[in-house]
């Protein structure tokens, strides 16, 4: 029956496990079930792009296995289990082959985001990796040693592409990174800041191709040859694709739950279906899709209270993003889309301090590189909250 049914959380990433930990601070007794399509090991996803810098094996990255997590959380954790369908009218989910049905009192979607796969042709697509979770990481590390890889071509010069570029350089590998836009982190940073990151990575040996798209990856000499739409080619041993992520909305969509860019929720994290909530990378909270750790922690704290009887709206302070490019550290708080204002810069070699202000002089965003990252706290204090 629905009343004594467990709280069910789908997903055991930082959002799913983070919520379970918060929930247990207020409620030790309600049965809790976590269901994941992976092996349920807990790990810090941001660490994936520091693996060569810190020399971390998959086991080093994994903090606890599903069994230990279950004991710690007084929860039952079902691994390698894909949820195929949600029956929102009867408050049950259908698991695996849809033979098993589980009732929920509340259901939480913490399904994360999928990597976007760019349209690429060729006969070596099996050598194109994306590293978006712990199992991917293991596959990639295995392929790197099996192929005795020395040189990697990266598709995408955004946050993930630049972090992996820096990490692979730190690991002693050669890199060539391709992005159709004009400089590093082009969707997050204004040009002078992006150019500073580019220069710092180039000084460490990274190569960049800005402007072209990758069109094909084919076998060549035991490695691959990557073709660009400007006629250039890049030889490499393996390819890493990092062109962005997109919230996993398919399960919600197929179950008649409202979706847009993400699973649509209000500030209580409620979806359009009764007693179904969403948080983390899969959620679009009051119009915001923010695929970072700070927002999901704020969501987990609020939702844990809501689920234990104290309805609590999530609010977001200013949340600057730190990018793990040690060659040139970056902290950025991008201005909201569609706001009027102008960037101004103080530039001292690799150290760029960019401030985005409106006509009245109100700070709406900033971008800091190199030693200018020391201004983070002062500027963060001056920034308006994202969702007060
Ligand atoms: P995920 O961790 O992706 O978890 C999704 C879960 O859902 C998984 O357990 C999966 O198995 C499960 N699942 C999916 N579909 C189903 C299904 N149908 N049935 C059952 N289970 C399912 N953010 C920062 O703030 N700072 C950083 O420095 C930073 N660095 C990053 C570096 C890298 C390389 C990457 C990839 C991301 C980085 N991020 C960073 C983003 C941050 O890691 C994510 O925002 C966060 O980890 C998302 O957590 P999540 O729990 O929402 O999703």
C-alpha cells in the first residue's frame, strides 16, 4: 500500500546518495530504496578529470560500494537495475523486464545527465570515449593502457574538454583539442579569460584547433586519424569526446511527467506527478538547469526536509564554478542569459579579472583566471543570488 511504501530514489550519484544522507538526518525509520543502473559505488564525479594528475585508479576513486552505502544509510540499494516505467497514477515503478513492481510513498528522480554524442562517421568509433561516470572511467583507463596510448584527441574545449586536456598533459600525454568556437571554455568565459586558459595550456604542450568540427574518426596505423571539416587531420591513439551533457529526461517523458530541457520542477522539487520529485543534473528547477555539485547539495538539503514533513523551497546563492585547469585556475560566475550589461577587464598576462556589470554598475557576473582567482570571495559577496 502507498502509505507504508518506501521512499524510492532513482540514481546513486551525488544527488541520489546526497539526498539519502540528508534524509536520514531527519528520519531513521522510513524504508528507503535506492535503485541504480550502475554498480552503486559512491564516488565524487568531479574527481574523474583529475585521475592522471593525482594518479587515481578506479578503485582509488570509488569511496564505498553499494553494500556499505546501504548499511550506512539503512537503505536497500539495488544495483545494475534499470527502471523502465513509472506508473504515476498507482505510485509504482516497474523494474528491469517490468515483471517487478515497487510501490513508493515518494519517488525521487536523480537520474543525472547523458553525454551528447556528436554526429561523427568512420570505422573507429569504438576508440571514441566519453568519461562521464566511474564505469566509463574504468573503460577509458583500460583502453589507454591496452593501446599504449601516448596521444589523445579531445573533441570539445569546454569545461570537461579543458579539464581532461590539462589532466592528460599532467599525465605526460600529448593532446590535440578541437572546438568549433574560438577559444577555451567559450560558453562559460569571455574571450580574454578563455584566451588566458588557452595560452597556459599551450605553454604546457597542449594543441588546439579552434573553428572546425570533427567529422570522422577512422583506423590508421594502429591508432586513429581524426578528420576535421576544414580539411585538417589529427593522428592520435584514442579520442575523448566532451561536447556537453543533457539531462536524462526519457524516463519522465515516457511516464507522462512534464519535461523541458530537464525534468520540470517547482522550488519544492515537485514534478508534475503527485509525490514524484527530481533533483541533480536531470532536474530543471524553476527554469534553471545547473549541472554542478553546489546546486544539487542545496536541493538535497531542501528536499530532505520536504520529504520528512517540513515543506522547504530550494534557494540558490551566487554559485561560482571552479574549473580544474591547474595550468591556469579559473573561477567563473556567468551572468544570467539575456541580461544587459558589459564586461570590463584587468589583464596581467595569464591573470584576468573580468567583471560584468549593468548600466547602473551592479555586478551580474565575473570571470577570474590565474592569480586573479584571489578576488573570488569579494566578488561572490557582491553578486546577487541566483534564486533568492
Ligand atoms: P549522476 O552522478 O550522473 O547519477 C545518475 C545516477 O542515475 C547514476 O547512478 C545512474 O546509474 C542512474 N540512472 C540513470 N538512468 C537510470 C535508470 N533508467 N534507472 C535507474 N538508474 C538510472 N561539478 C562541479 O560542481 N564542480 C566540478 O569541478 C565538476 N567537475 C566535473 C568533472 C567531470 C569530468 C564531470 C563529468 C562532471 C563534473 N561536474 C562538476 C558536474 C557534477 O559532477 C555533476 O553535476 C554531478 O555529479 C551530478 O550528479 P547526479 O547525481 O545528478 O548525476
